[in-house]
C-alpha cells in the first residue's frame, strides 16, 4: 500500500504548487489569490522507486466556524486523518505567523 502525504498550511502559501511538483503534473490550479483550493485533491507521486499518494488541501483556518472556510477546515482535518505523514507549508517571505502556530497545534 502506498503511503499518503497531506499538504497543509495557511491560504496561498504554495501548497498546490508543491502538489504539482510532487505529482509532476499541473492538476492543481495555481493562482496569486487565496481560496482557490477548497476540498481535498489527490495525486500520485514518485521519488526514485518509492510511490506515494499526495493530498492537496485548501488553506487551513482552524478557528473558522461558518461557511465555506469551515468546510475547508473540515476537508483539511479529513486529509490529515487519512495521511501517514503531513507536510506543513509556510511562506518563507512572511515567516512563521501566529496562524501557522495555531495550525501546528
């Protein structure tokens, strides 16, 4: 069985770009504005002879309580529950933010 990797982080930090690199595809839509990815998106990756499944997630806002942002957080939590490992992406230019600390918890 292939290991499953979930990519999580704040909105618009490069999760979908990383997903495309890991899957050697352009399956995830990439844009310069937040909120484009809203649910889980799966792809197959390979590093040498090691195969794996990658899950791209929407921007995670753990304290959201209503609307689409709440559903995006639910989708991210589901991806984490399915994953064997989590890749936590932060924006190097912005540095680690308070929201990043909240997500890490």
